[in-house]
């Protein structure tokens, strides 16, 4: 245990602390912040950044799932429909990465481009979520139950694909899409369900990346040491920071980073 702690990089732990604080303050998924940081600031291969962040997300979201589950804020049937689409899509995506050589240049370019697109979508989601929800509430017609389930499974498949190659998509994007599909469900229940579904999604994708050799366990431990207290600190600070200032600023930063990743892919 002492040897493990001595091998940890304090810069990674400090990065985890900073990202954890921002996640706690904004609710934006850690992958939107951690993965590009590992690629652009620390020079990790995109596959290593994505694979490590996926297991990091599985660990951090497990605690959130327990809390939301105890508060009855998880629709387990809805989470199951999402998983019905996301797990097979994740397996297929990992198979594609394996055939390309996950740590090769081609796969790295695809993952950087996918991450750039995911960050752009996350930024747009942050800025336009309120307008999208008002539009959804104003629609005179609702989808049938069967159509809604099919769209939920398709949403899960899209999330499985995006998360497997970028580690982003199960946070702001997933929540907004679910709010559009299920406008009558309370937001807290949508958030809890999205977090619960993200655990098996990121765990399956993370284990797949581990099998492909794209997980850095020492990096993972270093990030967790900093991020777990960071999330608690950020959650406590959330009520003190004006959301009208923080969220547009965060959206701008994500858009800029996403553009840089797209240009470098």
C-alpha cells in the first residue's frame, strides 16, 4: 500500500482534485474534463486516456448510484432499456478498436476526433438545454410507448459507441436526451437513472479497454485520490457559485478544447 502511494504522481492527483471540484459544482461528467486534460496537458495516448477515465468514471458513479438508489431516484426499467442498446454497441466498438490496434495512430486519431465532437455536443447541450426542454414541453404530440422504448434503446446504443471511443456522452448529453424522451419524469429521476446506467456502461467499456491494454492503473489510482474529495468539495461549493456565470464559461472552455482536438486528430 505504501509503495503504491509513493509511486503516485501528485500532479495527476491535483488534476483529479480540480476536475472533481468542477464536476461537483456543475454536474458535467468528469470525462468531458479529465480525458482532454490527460491528452493535451499530460500527453497520454487517447486510448490510455479514454480507457483509464472509463474505469475512473465507473468507480465515481457507483457511489452516486447508491445515493440515488436509496433516494428512489433511479428508474431501473429505463436503465435496462438503455443498457440493452449500450452494452452491445460498446462490445462492437471495442471489437473495431481491437481490429485497428487500439494504441495505434489510426485509432488515436479517431478517438481524438470523437472526443472533440463529444465535447462540442456537450457544450451545445449546456448552452441550449433550457430551450430544448421548453420545445419538448410545447410539443402537442407524444411518442407511443413502443416508439419511446425503441428510441431509448437507440439512445443507449449511441451512448455506448460515443462513450467507448471518447469516455464522454453519459453525462450532459445523455441526461438532455432522456429529458426530451421522458419530459414528464422528474429531473432528479432522470439524472439518477443516467448515472445508474453509466456504471455498467463505463465498467464494460473500461474492462474492454483494459483487455486491449489501454488502462494505466497507477494513473487511475492517482486520479481517484484527488477526485473523490474534489467532488465532495465541489458539491458543497455549488450553491455559492452563480450558475448563469459558471455554465456558459464551462461550455466555452469545452468548445475550445473540442475544436483543438478536432484540428489535431
